[in-house]
């Protein structure tokens, strides 16, 4: 059994919790107390205190990818926690933009920390935790950069999201996967890893959900084909979530800031 506490999300479970565009979750496993992503500001720390979670006791932190709305609170976390390593892709500190004007990457100050542990394609931490990028695997389903870019010299290239990693938790016979935004495509991620439980954003927020949408229909059908329970949030978007929920029923649930679930 895993205990999951949502420390930050676009919406709040109850009014006592702060919310902002971002994602942060605390996971308690039999062996670990870990932080997965850190929102866009230190506000997730207030939510953790309200929930009675001492992040100074976290033994592991993971940054899912190099965007501000997942990394913005990491410096504040490092100030209150003096021992947990922060695992992130070796590409996470590259400059990431929306178009060519708006910087959406990690704060350059974070690169000065000696607590960062850079992940190549995969890293097994112990018998419980595994980090994977899936960068070398073929994509069977389309993936869009959605206007997001990375700067290489003077050029702005469509983001291939090589900086995105996923956390696989081995919980007995179950495989529980945590994703930040699933930029490489939620259907590709399921094709590659096929977990028993998936937690994270699906990055569907730009999809039109007011009428019949062939892509959302396909996403729902493909996800239902796997024997997996889904918990989503953040970049899925509330309207696309509602659309998928109508099709997927109890197989899909939404997580808001302040929510605590046992999985």
C-alpha cells in the first residue's frame, strides 16, 4: 500500500489548500518518503504542513522534467531538507521555452546545488524505485511539442522532451508509475511501461472537449484496454478530464491539492 498526498495542483480539494498551475506529490512507500515534483513556488510547503507532512524527513526527491511549474519550489525544499538527493534528467537544465519569448525552464540557480543526481536513460535506486526516460524507445502514437521549444545556441527547436523521466515504484507485485506531464504521449508511456497504476498529467488541456473528439475517444479506448487504474491531474485539463471520465468511469480519477489517497 502506498500513501499519496497531493501537495500542489491547479485546483484545491478544499479551500484551506493553496493551488496554482503546477504539480507536486508526496509518496509514502514501505521504504521511502519521497517528493515528486515541487510546483512552481514554495506554496506546496504550506500544503504539506497543513497535511502534517514533514518534508524535512523526505529521503528522495524526483523532478519529472525541466519546466518551472514542476521545479519552482525545489530551492525552497532544499533549504528545509538537508539530505535528500534530487534526481533529474541530464537534460532537465537545458533552456526550455514556450515559443521563443517565454522562458519556462528550471531556475538557473538550481544548477548550483550539489544535491542534484543526473539520470541518463534509466537508473535503479533500489528494489522499490526505478527511474526511466524511455528516450530510446519508438513512439507508436503521435507526440506534439505544442509550441514548446528548447534553445540550442541561437536556435529554438521543437521540444522532444528528452528531459522527461518517470518514476516506477515496485510495490509487491504491482508497478505504480508517476509521471509529471506525460509530454511524450500518455499512450506511448502506457505502451512502453504498462503499469498497474498510473498517476500524473496526460497533457490534453488543449483538446476541445465540448463535442465528439476522435483523439480523446481513442485515448480513452486505448487506456481502458490496459488493466490499469488511472489518477490524473494538472495538464490533463478539467474539460478533457470530464470527457474522458464519461467514457472511463471509475477507472479514471482526478487528484487536487490537499487530497490524500491510499493506493
